């Protein structure tokens, strides 16, 4: 039965089952099925959390990617032609199906709600997040037909094509279960890879920390310089209750790493935000929530301090250990994206009182690149 896109809302409960989406993708020979499955799982999860019909978004994915057969899906896991036009391809890619789903729902949310507080933590996954808002399209989409007219696509048949996939999806029989009660062609779960911190970290205790508010996961690493070359001074300061200061890690000049706060807690180092960077979406939104009394900026960060002075060169052992520690944190917390916009200088948060921190000689680009990240991308 043909669906009229003028009568297909984007908000509402799922109008097709997750199992139907899996079967639909397999029937059309989608590439990278592991990623497709993860994408579908996350679409249906986010749909329930934020109130979007995941079946409509999956149908859009099917139109944009030829149901997972397009080059930009097979090579880059780009699920919605994000940044791809007839005469331009920005090369936008995603690390996995979960990130792809989060980026696509978040991008769509700008058209539907303008800003959706249920999805704010995923804004940094969408490099094109601000574009619909700049065009004045925020909150202008209610039904599938509204995505045409040059908003998401210029093709006059765009919404009708998505509606065709949606109708076919709703008519699809779910995949037959295997002997274990799961779809027979569903990939088996792999055991998690153990993530181990660098060797030789020396624990130091302090009471200067708090549990991350609301179970917030860290989304950034912030690098500081102690502005003091005496470890005992730094340790005494971080351990003194009246200082209300601490860091997760301190890297001494010889490369020794000291840990004062577990990364599951929030150290007290980045709460003094002034003159912060306005071109990093997660930071702008986090500070908005801090100003509203909903969060403390330390909830979002892991802090690495370097023993040194702003004008003093950092030692080779310090840099090597910083790279190892950064790699570990990126592996442990996928919420920290390996991009310049998530690996920050203290000055990125406070350019008023801390413009020197961690100093002009700090090799941030080298650390990001050596840890496997992109020192050029903010988001």
C-alpha cells in the first residue's frame, strides 16, 4: 500500500519492528551487516528515548544508501549522505554503526525540533549539525514531506521514495529465529577487548572530587601545566581540602604518572570557564547546562597535568607517557572522540585567566596524531 509522505509524522512510536529492519537490510544485500545491525539497534533505542519513529529514519537510511549498498556507507558508514551532494563530498565518516545512528538522528532532530535536549550529547558526532539551523530550517519539519524542498534533499521525489521504503519495511516478515532464539544471521557478540592503563601509574589519594553528575561520561581530555616544578607542592595542593583543586593525572618530568582521582569521578580542575571556545558544540552545550545548574564542567572531562612551567619545554618522557595515557583514555571512553575538539588545552576553556595553560611549547597536535586522532577536526 502506498504511503503519502504528507501523512507520515517523524515523531511517534515505532511503526515497524527492529527485526523487520534487519530482515529488510539482508533481503537487499546491505554491506557491513555488523554495522547495519548496530545502526538499527541504536535507531530503535534512540527512538524510544527521544520520541522519533525509528522506522521512518531507517527508511530514510535505505533511500540514502541504497539500503546499505552505497559507497559512502560501505566505505565510511555515512548513513544519510551527510555532507554528500551531486557536486561535492565532504568525506564525512563514522567509526561504527552506533555513532552513525546517533549522528543521523541528531542531524534530523535539527529539522524537527531545532535543538533537542534528549540528544545534546551527540551533537559533536554531526559535523553538519549547525547547517540546518543557519538556513532557518530548525523546527520546520513535522511530516516526511517537509524534508523536501531543498532542506535535506532537492529531489522532488525524495519524500515519496522514503515512503516507499517505509511501506515495504512494514510489510516485511521478520527474520526467522535460529536455534538460540535470535535471528539466524545476526552476528555473534564478540567478547570485549580488555583496556589496560599504561604501566607504572602511582596512586595518590585525595578527597577533592565528586561523582560525575547524572552518570555523565567524560567527553574530553583537558591538558594543563602545573606552573610548579616541585611535585610535593602540587601533591599538597591537590590533597588539601581547602584548595578545592585536583587532577586525575600528573605526569612528572621523568615521565612518572601519578593518579589522584579515578576517571569514574570528576576531578576539580576545569570549573573556571571564561572566554571558552564557541566553535566546539559539546563545550558550548555543556557550559549552558552548567550555567543552568544542571552540571559541573568537570563532569565532562578527564584532566592530565604536566609538571612544568608555561615557557619551559616539555620533556620527551612526558610526551611519550601522555600519548600512552591518551590512547588508553580514548579506548576506555568512546565518548571521548579522537579529535582536537575533544582533546583540549585548559586555555580552550578559560582564555581569560589561563591563556598560558599548558603553554606555547605544548605539543598537542603531536600527541593527538600519535594517539590516533585528528588534530585538525573540532567536531
